[in-house]
């Protein structure tokens, strides 16, 4: 059977198609990633993108099953999450009229449209539970650190299943299981409150002048090609353009702030991100009465190496595994979409 | 003589027209305020707005003198401040072909276009020195606290003149003379890093979900009519819409976070703003070896009462005067534009 997983995020649409045989082994894996900021674009474009993605990922055909998870319901293009979930679930159903669509819930049930409409919040932000389930199949006891473009998930897994304390985004923020810091899109003015310039503390601008993508390009952590989100000012992604944006966070520009001082600002933003993730890991471990040094960490996402792994190292932990190695390179490329497909496929394969 | 002052900010165009007699007393004061986010709008619209504002403020005629100050050069629509200053100075000169235009500098010189082109940074962010000069005529020794829509200026004045340690925005940020916190436009995710919900610390989203305008409308500090800037989501300015935006900063919505808990988030954002301004005042006073309790504070701007006065009170200072009372209600309504007009008019009146 052919299953397509879709992860409808606020800024990106991730998709993954897999074929499952009787034994439940995923094969012929295809994946796609489209930058699609839902708060800036027309909703109808999203439906056609969903439809086209699904067609492509099922080898230009019709899938046996589509499994959709989302986080885009939090976008302020929707008045409430309820409205967002309903809009996306209905829109996808209309865009894929010939497909059977299921929606994994936060509690790892598979809902159909009618059930989603009756209880929309049960599928809000349900991309992390399916990913945790997929990781848990391979590493039953671990902590998953998934560093995306904007946010970082810290998900404890025990006996193969997520044991998160938070079930919605707000409680996940409280418990350190969700941190709004990521590899590309995070606003620098939300990362730092002050920065040292030649050892003197300087307040920051509160404008949307630069993002973590600028930080990591300047520091050499990513290439222009990996900087897949929009820039804050709509300009390009060269070293010079990233430096120019970062100079603005202290109300300077590339003529008024020297290049090595700008790189120093990037360094401090990176340090703060690492510290924020490390604190979240400590909080999660404390709740589990676990010591980081005894834990296995699985790191995932765009920022796995320069944010996830670095932060884990700072907790003193030694056992760190890459998602690539746990799920395979193809499975980890669009990991949440792959997990949505795999989870639904495994659960449904006996019925189709 | 009729003088028009223009303050070309990043988000607002303020204008003021005054008539000066031989004694230098301003009369027949007209003013205007237009919300104009330069990074979102077409530049040519700005030139026609400048031209029309000048015409209206000189009683539908031609002014004897136009005095222009700016902060819009920091907007990321310009690659550097130099480019921004040159663009605005040239644009205004072209838009007002029959007018004599002067540009007050940060050092309180009056430059003409050729001098601005030779030394653009000398007029960058030169709105605060003219305001300080105007206040200093009335209260020669004081500290001016000007709380605008996005930022707060803390400007020490001695013997009638500003004695700021910073001359550009970056050094002003370092010295506590510029704080990126204001009454309407400041991003809440840049104000707070965590918020207490029922006594438990909750991390914040880093998205542009809510602004200080939402905070102060919910707290009853401003009416819908005073909320003159754009909202973060483009929706309206009712109590319910502001509550909805604020709920999003903890990734909730008005259905998932109770109203009194949202108001509590607003309260904490306000407290943080007050604390940020108070710290800046302490830093400025420390440099001057001054004790806040012995200082006179002049408070100005949209947030004068609920941010400026409150923050001053927390330093233990007793002597607080309103700009309204110092400059008159008309002079204080578009205070930086009024000051630009008055300063240029007083300096030039013997030459025209």
C-alpha cells in the first residue's frame, strides 16, 4: 500500500510518500519540502499544493491512504486553533476528494474528518507524537531533540512511546518540551535581550530585523542553500546580506558596525539558543528524575548538529544518536511527514 | 514666517506648522500624524504625503522654511542608514521643489541638502536633539522621558542642552538613552522571555503575534482610537481581538486561555516595560552622578502617563512634569515635528 504523510506547518509544508509491504517495512520513500508561510499566502494555493504534493509523492497516482498532521492552526491567519484545524482538515479533504484521509491525534489515535470536526484540538500540533512514536520503535528509551526552522521539541520517550507532560503547545512551553528557538526563522530580538559589544551590554531593537538563519549562515553552520525560509527584509542570503541584517539588531548597519563585531553578535545569539535548549533538557530530565548523562539523545531537524548536539553536549550527556542513523537518511529528511505516513500505514494496513 | 517641521519616522510621519513673529513666539500651530510604515509602502507615496502635509500645515500655502528630522533611515527597506538618509533627503527636496529645506543634525547644526549628502550620518535619528533643545528652553535641567509607539528616549538635559552620551542609535542603546519599548508597536516576544501562568513560568512564542498596543488596550491604558498603528495580525482593535492576539504569545487562543489569565500576561508585559525604562533611567542618572529623587523629569509621548510616569515613580523621583504643560498642548501633540520647526525657525528667522 502507498501512504502519503503531510505535515502542514505554519511556514512549511512537508510531505513524504512510502510503500508498506505486509511486514510493514517502508520502501520507495519520496519526500518534499515547500516553504509556505500560511499567514502570507492565499489559502487556495495551499489546497492545490497539498493536492499536487500528494499526487507526486504517490508516484503520480492515487495513494491508498493520506495521513495529515498540522501545526499551522496556530497561525494568526486563523482566529482560533479550532478554526485553523477545521479549515485545514476540510480544505485537505476537499483538495483530495478521492483519497482516504486520516488525522493522527496528540494521543496517537487516528481520526477521520467527522471526529476531527467534533474535537478539533485533539489533532492540533500533533506532529511531534507521531515522530516520537517512530523514534520509539527504534530507540525505546531516549529523549528526542528536534530542532526545526523556528522551534525545538524536547520529547521524552519511554518504552517506545512519548511520555510528554504537555499535550498542547501552551503546556509544552511550560514543561520545556517546546522551545521557540530554531535554526532559521526565529527572530533574533526574541532570542537576546542584550548583547555585549566590546564587553559593554547593548540593548536590542525589538524590530523584526534578523533571524536565526542569519546567525547560522554568518557562523558557517549553514549554506545559502540550506537557508530555505524567507529573510526578515526580503533580501538575499549572502554572507554580506546576513551581516547587514544582524547589524540592524543593535540599530547599526554594515558601515557602522565592524564585521567581526557583527559575527560576535551572531555568536552570542547562538550561545543563548544553546542555553535555552539546555535549560529545557534539564527541566524535562528533572521531571523524569533522569540524569542527562544516563540518557540517550536522538537529535533531529535542520539544527540537529549545531543546536541539538551542542546543547546536549553541554548537559554532560554522552550518548547522542542522529535521526538519520535511527530512521535512515530518507526517513529523516521530512521526518514528521514520514512518521505521519508510517504511523497511519502500520495501523491501517490490515484494513485496506 | 511660517515654518513646517517634519519627523519622518519608520512607522509614522509627524508634521507641525508654526508661525514665528519677531520675538520668536510660536503661533497658529497646526499638526498632523499619519501612520506610514515605510517598509511596507511605496516610497513615492511618502513623497506625496510629505508634499501634501507641508501644504496643509502652512495653511494651504508655501512655507518659508521646512525643517526635516528622520529616524526612518533605520528601516530595512534601505540597505544602510547612509542610503536611507540620502533617499529621504533627496526625496523630500524633490517633493518640495519651491521650499527651502534644512536638516537639523544630531549636534544641533542646521544642514542643507549638499551638507547632508556629504555627511549623511550626522542627521540620522536627529529627532531627539531638537526635542531636547525645545524642552531645555523651558526646563534647563531635567531628564526627558519620551515614550513613543515603539521606543523610549531617556535624554539628560543640562543648562538647556542635551548632554547625551550616545550620538547614534547603537551608542544610545548602550547608554540607556534609547530603549526599544513603547506604547503600541513593540513586539511582546521582545518584551518578555517567559511569563507566569498561575505561578508557573511559561516560555513565549517568538512569532510576531502581539504588540504593546494589545497590552495597553487590554489594561485600559488606551482606547481603540489611540491604538493608531497596525495590529500584528491585521485584525481590529477591540478588547476581544487584543485578548486573542495576547493569548497567542503562549501559543493559546481565546478558547484555550481564560480572559483573566490573558490580562495577567498583559500585566506582566507592562511590568517588564516599566522595569526596562526604570533601569535605563538609573543608568543615565548613574553616569551623570545624579540621584533620581533630585531630578526633574519631563514625560512625553503616547505612553507618557502609563509608561513614563509610572517608571519615573519607581525610581523614587517626585518632580515629574508633563510635556503638555511645558510646551503647551499643541506643541506637545507632534512634539518632535514641532521642535524641528521651532529650532529651525528660531535659528533662521534673522536671515529670511
